[in-house]
């Protein structure tokens, strides 16, 4: 009888020990529900509608990453100072990884390097190649600029003078797009008169276009390198009664840009895939923070291809974009 009681007590102790071990180890690990949550962030360089689609990408990633908390942070005024504040706030809250589109990569290198000491940092949309960022996910902006240049050549087969517009020429993506545009137009009868910047101010962007129409009445085309430049140029042309008389080549897929292409007022736009910026950056941040660095390319760059949207393509493309925006 005593032996049976001792055996029962032994079995009870073994069972208790097993339960304690499972509790401490977080279970068998099949569901991963006990895994540490990682805090991720996606930081824009301005408040453009362009980022609405990128947000959808981060939301898809959040749905697929139950152990990740993802913040989508908009830089409200498009300045480097405000972006610094956003990044500092995220670091103070203990973010583990962030994907940032730097406003001024050359002058924000120290900000990126400091952030990289505390968190895993990717760049997206605009790169900072000499910084300590771990990876860039976004457009090959020089290739996109060349694509815009090919559209300019198609719109102006006889050549002509053109003006280029952008928010900040200091931004890496702006510099690369402009360089690609220049390369595409080498050896042609198309001449770039100048580049006008607007500091991400839409009112100024429109006035730059309006001033160009007055100063250069023979202007043949206007090229907008940032998303809001296309609508700003179109608005200036409408006010001047020159819609359709000056060709517009734009970037990205703002509503007014797509509507302008549909009505024939804008020749074409080069669109990126910001949904992929949001989705791929969050998924890769999570994977690397989880210990898997195999998906990081040796080049530290992952390029998302661009598309040229002209009048024949715009209806199908608009339907696709509206679905991503939750409108259809």
C-alpha cells in the first residue's frame, strides 16, 4: 500500500513539473501566440494622397503578422525637422524597426545612422545609399525617370522646350528621376529649360506652373516628378485656357492625374507601386527581426517596378487603385 502511495506521489510530482515547464517555455510553439511582439513603423516624407495606398500595404502586413504592431506615421508638413521629430518619438516608444522615406537623405544621414543604432532601419520610396540603413525597398528612380523621358519623346516627336517640377531637388528620388529624364532625352530636340521646386507646397507648385506659362509661352511640355505636381500643372493650364496645348507627363496616381489622363489633358503618368512599399517593408522587417536575414539582398536594394499609364490604360488602372483605396 505504501509503495502504491509513493508511486502515485511520484507521478503527481512529474505531472506538476511537466506543466510548469510548458508554462515557462510558452507551450509547444505551434501557434506562436506566446512570441514577443515586435513594434514596426512606416514613416512617410509628406502628407500626399500617394501614401494612402502604402498604408493599405502595411495593413495587409499587419493582418498577416499577428505578433507585430505596426504604426503608420505621416510627416504632416514635409520638412526634415518634422520627420526628425516623428522618428525620435518612435525611438522613444521603443520601436524595433522602421521603414522611412527620408525628406533630405544627404542631410538626414546622421538621423538614419542614429536610428539604426536603436532599431532596424530600412528606407523606402527615397533611398539614402551612404547611410547605415539595412535595405531600401522602392522604385528604381533613375529607371523611372528614363521611363518618363520616353513618354516625353512620345508626346513631342518634333521636340520642344520643357520645364520640370518637383518638391525638393535635394531628395534622392527627385535627383535620380531627374537624372534618368536627362539621360533619356540626350541627343534629342527636347530641351529642359529648368527645374522649379515648391517645397511640397501645392499652392506654390501651381504658381510655378502658371509662371512658366507666362515666361515661356512656347513651352511644349511640363514634367512633374512628384505626385501632386501633375494636378498642379493641370490646374494652371486650365486657368490659362491652355489645356491640351501643353503636354503633361506626371508621376503617381492622384485622382486628378488619372482624371486628367482620361479626359486627354494629361498625356501619361509613371506610377509606382506604393502598396508594395508598405507590404514588403513590414514583412521583411518582421522576418529580419525574427532572425532570418536570408531575404536581405547583397545589394541592399529591392526594386519595385513602375508602370506607364496612358489614356488606353487609365480606366482599368483606376478601377484597380480604387479597390486598393477601399472605394470599390
